[in-house]
C-alpha cells in the first residue's frame, strides 16, 4: 500500500508515480479543471496551495499533479515549465519543513529519491560532495570554499539540507518536462489558456541601449528573456551592472520579469538595496569564477567594457590613418 | 626511418628540416609508445604542429589501434584529447557531440614562477610540491577520492596534470566544477564566514574541522610556535603559559581567551596571508572546462621533446631524468639564440651563444630543436 500522505506531499516521488498508475484514475473534466487551477496559481502567484491532509483529497491530488504535468508539457514553453517547477519545489519545501518534526522519516525518503545520502552529525548533516554540487543553489551562501569539506562529505545545517532537497525537486521537475506525448483536447485547451498567462515582455523596449553592454551582460539578459533560471550570483552581478549603467529600478525590475521565480517585491527590494549600498561591480575574474564570463574582453570589469571597446576602435582608426 | 611523414593538405609553409626530423623521431616513438588514454573511442582528439599546439581538432578514432596508426603516420608534435567522453566525438558544433561525462582534471603549471623559456629545476621542484599538496590535501583528504581514481602525468613541459576518474564527479557540469576549482584555489573564501563574535568572545574554526577553516586552524596553531609570528598577534604571547592557554582555547574554536588587542583585524590579516599558502595553485579554467582538450598522457610535447609521462609516485619522479625518451645517439646542432646552462639526464650542456655548434646527446639536441633554439647543423 502506498503511503498516500507521503505521496500527496511529494507527488514527484517514485512512490507517488506508482500510486497514480495503480489507481487507474480516469481523466475527467473536473481533474483537468483542478490541474489548470494549480498550474495557473503557480504561474500567477508563484505558489501552489497546500490542501488539508484528507485521504480522499490525497488520491485526487496525485492525479491533479499528473495532469498538471500534461498541461505544462502540452504548452511546451520554458517559462511555464520553469516557473511551475519553482512553485512545486516551494510547495515541497513547505511540506519538508512541516514534516521535519512530525515525520522525519519522510525527509530521508525524499533525500533517497535523489540518491542523496544524508548523515546526521550532531545538529548538522553531511552529504556527498557530488550531491552538494549538483543540488545547492549557486549563491554565495553555498560557496563550497567556505564549507567544511572532509573525506568527500560536505557539512550543512538542518535547514540547509531542506533547501537543498527543494532545489533537487526543482531540478527534477524542470528536467523531466516536457513529456513527449499526444494529449487530449481538454489538456491542450488548458495549455492554450496557460500560454496567455505568460507576462508580455516588451522585447523592443529592453533592447534600447544594450549595444554597448559587454557580452556577459547581454547573455544574462538574453537568458532572462528566455526564462532561464540564473544563479543568484549572476542576478546580483547583472543588477549591479544595470544600476551602474544608469537604468532605473523600474526598468531593471522589468528585465527580471522573465525569471521563472520572479517576485516583483523581492526584486525591487534587492535592486534598491544594491543601489543604496553602492555594491561594487564584480571584476572580470570574479565574473569568470562565477562561470558567467563568456568572452575575453580584457577590460578588467564589465563596466569598463564600453571604454575599452571604444578605446580599441579609436586606436584602430589612428593606426589606419598612419597606414 | 627515412619514409616521409604524411603531410595533411593545408596551406601551411613547407616544413623545415627540423620539423621533418622531429616528426620522424616522434613517429618512431609512437610505434611502440604506451597508449594509456582511457576509452579513446569516446574522446575528441586534437593534433598540433610546429606553429600551433592544436591545429586540427574534432578528430575521432575508433579504437586504440587506429589511434596508433594515425600517430605513427601523421606524427603530430602535440596530441591532446578531450577530458569529456562523447557519443559522437567528431560531430560539430560541440552540442552535436552529445556530451556523456568527463574526467575531472587539474592542471598545475610552473609558468607562474617560471624564469623563462628554458626549463628551470627550481621551478619544476616547486610545481611538484604543489601537485603533492593538491593530491594530499585536497583530492584525497577533502574530496575523499581514492588513490586508484587518480592518474597523474607530467605535462611534458613544466607542469603536471591530475585526472580524476570517479563516477561521483563524472557528470558534474561546468558550474559544479568551477566550485571545485574555486575551493582548491580558495576563491571566494571569506573571513566573516569562518569567524564570528559572540558577546565578548571571538570564535573561529577548530583544527579538527574540515575545509579551509580546519586548514587555517591547524596551520595557525603550528605557526604559534614561531615567536615572531606569535608576537605579531599579541605581546602577551611572549610568555609560554599564555601561548599554551591560547592554543588549548583554539582547539575548542575560541580564538581569544587572553585579551588580544584589535583581535579581529589581526586575525583577519593572518587569515589573508595564510590563505595564500593553504590554497592550491591550479588553472581553474581547465578544471571548469568540461570540453577541454588536454595533453594525452605518455604523448610527446613538441615544445620540449619530453614525454608526458604517467607518474606513479611523484616523490620518485624527476622530470629532467625521467621524461626525456630519445636516449640513443648524438646529433650535431647549431644554436640560434642564447641558451643558458642546462642539464638533461645528468648531462650538462651550455651556456651557448648564438651561432655555436655542438654535438649533443639526442635528448638534449631534440630539446633545443623543439625549443626552436637550434637548427640541424
């Protein structure tokens, strides 16, 4: 017998998958409707509501989750898939936090789902280096350099281990979608409605003034417009650059609208924070160590790119004159 | 030995007699050389010539036999292969190769402390120590790889390559590998993350702990034996009792139980200084690059004529003794630029002024030809 409570909390798990296929639930109109609701909540608010832990609701929730995946697949759009994955991961994160006290065995089981071996060490946990590197969010908080690393194991706090599992959930969902299949008409109709929920990016407006941006910054902007999830370090670097390039906060926030986990409030707060604290632009070598330097412009910092390029052009013109 | 080495159809200038000579030598080596590259059929190969270390890339071989045939026939002056394993190693652009996994590699080079074009034993010794530090303190101790997962080879010039072949890291992406490289080089290491204030107390890493924190604590405790070092932290540490007191407190992670003036500033200062010696010196870009082409172990380096020898025990390896492999015969060469005093396989030669001619043991002559510091006389 599948543990329905576990399955409903963690519908991406193998156990949940088996439970759905065993139940042989029929695709009904109400199921598609509920799935559409779940998906549109994810797209609009970035959140998926948790339901009461009732056995009848649990079985249905599993089916709803499966249909959500179908709709997202039928929509076949990176923004929808990534933003949905973020919302599902957040939902799972909330359950992980509540299950930590009440049903600690669930945490181990979710970890096992991703092949993550968690070893308790006092209040903390150790996990294998490869799992750590595969599933930690790329942010300065998780920089390996500042971690306790020993014999191939990395130490994390109890809270961090939940955050890592949440990231693993996000990666699994992102990676497993879209499913290639033929979907029913109802699902395809729902998918069409989902596509209308994608915020319209004013592509033309965001292009203005970009011609002088260095390649790394252009690439980050392009990734954002494709709803690719940028690591934290990349977002900070981009925001610092834009602040220094004279972009208004509104404009910068607009650029970030493409991010699959976009939250206007958080973005606005962070951009303002960067502006008032006068954050320094990371140097090219720092950008490189973040893995977001993509060209060898030899300008020292992305902020000098424009001058460096203009300088090079001027020198070239001078040289040509001499010839 | 007289058959001509196949010349690919290109628009290059005709080969010089020196290049022809070296290619013939290299070809004879490859006829019998150990080919130690793992799964050659899944790698992309790159061949280099007189002008460029990688002239041709996206080369695929079906098996070891084909690799040997090509090496004997074409005798490239440099041979490198991808750290990655691909489904279609010769496909282009890169994405079509279908990346499957990759070795994790570390590149150590003496270039940083190098004194010039010619090999300097002092620099070579230094880089060997750095390779040892990388292996002992990072790869085995911190990352927990086993010795059997590591394979070390001389670069053929002035460095070493360490290849890690472990399922645990084979599928890591660029970003994850960048984290590993940053860890080894101490990039992004922050004092504030390892030390913190708690009321009047000042805490930091314990010597028993893993990571850079533990490395620092252990090194710091050791350095306290040095009176000059101790006094630069506090005059109070002139007394042995005070030193012992501080030392036992650091064992518990408490860095100040003796009242150090400006302790935060001083500790941070020491931390920044010591971080440099605790960190490894590797080329981080090589480690992070999942499609890097790297010199094939046991192939010849066209800039020295030395073999990129697989090394069993670093301690026992002497590059200037073990890497030269053309150890038969002599050759007369004419030196074309100033060459300092050198020693290869215990044979001392030089210094030479431009224009000098000398009949040298083959390895020394090949070395000067490869350095483009001499021509056939």
